[in-house]
C-alpha cells in the first residue's frame, strides 16, 4: 500500500538481522532491497576499547569528548556487520545516529570506514531535529532502494541443525567453530533424526553485546569457539533455539515499558513522551 515499507529487525546484524534474513524473509517471501545499520559514535568507541559503561554512573569522558582513534578502532565492528548484510545480497546503508557530543571528525571517520566497506553512509540528527534531521539519511535509503539487490539465504532448509549453527557461527559471528555440551549435542542429534522438526526455524540465542557469546569481548573477536549449552524447543512457533553461553532468558520489557508514555498531542499533532 506504500512506496516504501520499513520493518525493524532488532539489535545487531549478528542477532536481529540474521533471524530476519534467514527466518522471517524465508517464511514471508520478503526480499528486501536495503538494510539500515544504525551506528553511534559512543558504541563504536566502546568497540574500539573504550572503558566500561556502568548503569547509573556518568559516562566516562571518552564517550563525551572527541577521540577519533577510538572511533576508528571500533569501526571494525561496524564493517563486520556491513559484510554480514552484503552476504545476504542486500544493499547496506549506515545511519550515524548523531548526538550533540559527536564531532565532525568522528563522524567523518565512520563515513570513511563505511564507504570503504561498500556501504552508503549518512548522518542523522533526528534526535535533536526530528524528521528534518533525517533527510540526508532518507535520501541515502532511497538511492539504495533504486539499486538492484540479489537476496539470498545463508543456508538451505535441508541443512541440519548442527550444520546451520556452525554456518551461522562462522559466517555471521566470526567464530572458529562450535562446541556442544554432551546434553545439547544429544538433543541436537535427536532433533535431526526426527522428521517432524525438519521445518522448524533455527533461532539463535546469545548476547547482543558482542559478536561472540561473551558480552565483554568487543570489536571483532578472533580465535574463539561458540559454546552451545542447550537447544530449546518451541513447538507452537516451530522454533529450535540453540543457546550460546550463559545468557539469561527473560522478557524483553519491564513491568512499565516506556511505550506506554508515548502518544500524539491532539492539539499540536506532535509526538510526546519519547524522552
């Protein structure tokens, strides 16, 4: 019904996008032209070796003052995500979600790295300026939509569970391989041997704070193995969920999520309650 359809896949290209690419698009028949990779200067500084951010405490000055070197080091993480999107045959567009503490040189460092990796890149100041601040970004998305894309899935439906996990770990996360606990491997073998699970989707479960299973490993970790400790079965949704590392399983929102405070002012027509 519209010229452009936008959907959100969540977290990074290693988590949300991988599921969108290999599960949602497969079952819906969608073939997207463009994938937007949202980046912030602060996140890239963290992936470049910046200090740990602790909830409730003030941000370390590395995140509020110019530090181009940290940004450049952290761009390897962004480039990894760009390459993941390109493996799907989709045109990547990097959106630099700008904050008032970001400097021109920091933004230019991100733009340079993104374009060198084959992605369009645009800064967006929608946080400060609303829709008008996102016009450069919107134009970049439109340009990318006008290019041909060659969408393809990472693995065929016929591929067995353990081989799927191995493929995702190597091609998307950058792991050297996968290790299974005895119980997890026994369950995987059982699932592979039962034809009723042949059409179940593979939904990986791991931290979104790192390409690896370890939230503390930033940037693009090298020389690591993805540990699978369990495979959860959701027969209603037809999901098989291999669990990597010690990630906790819990609801995605708190008891009073922020969306309840978002509304449109009937007098002005403006959105309120976002911040």
